[in-house]
C-alpha cells in the first residue's frame, strides 16, 4: 500500500492503533481516563462501509477519510461481513441487516 501524501505531495505519517474489539473493550477504549475526564468531549468518527467492500478496502477507505480530513479524534470502522462482490448483493444485504443491531449498540 502506498504511503499517504497531502495535496502538496508531502508524505504524511500517522501513529494510529488498530484493534478488533469486543463490546466491553470498545466501551473501555472510548471511556474517559483520569487525564481526559468525562466532561471533556472527544471527537469520534464512525465509518460504516457500503456493500461490495471487503474488510481491507473498508479499513483503507476509513484511513483515507481520516487523513484527508485531518481528523482529530478516534476513527472507528464498523465492519460487517460483506462478500466484496457486486454479484453477491443479496448476501451483503442480509449480512448488513444482521449487523444492524450491533451498530445501534455501538452508537
């Protein structure tokens, strides 16, 4: 994968962590810490990919949006099991519907 560059061609570097989290781990990751009390707001971007996007493509697109927008906060990919194939739309439709309740729980 090529590196990230700004509009002037300068290479951008980001220190971002990647992790697949359970529900409790996700809530802990977003919970305020002693250095970041609950009263202090933090920016969160939740990216939900469309059909015909596999996990790797979705992660790449989220990182691209995060970088292009110079987002200052936590970027979260909510991934559901897409087949990543336009001929499998009905499968993706069913998988996204089955994932809907989990998205509601996250938000």
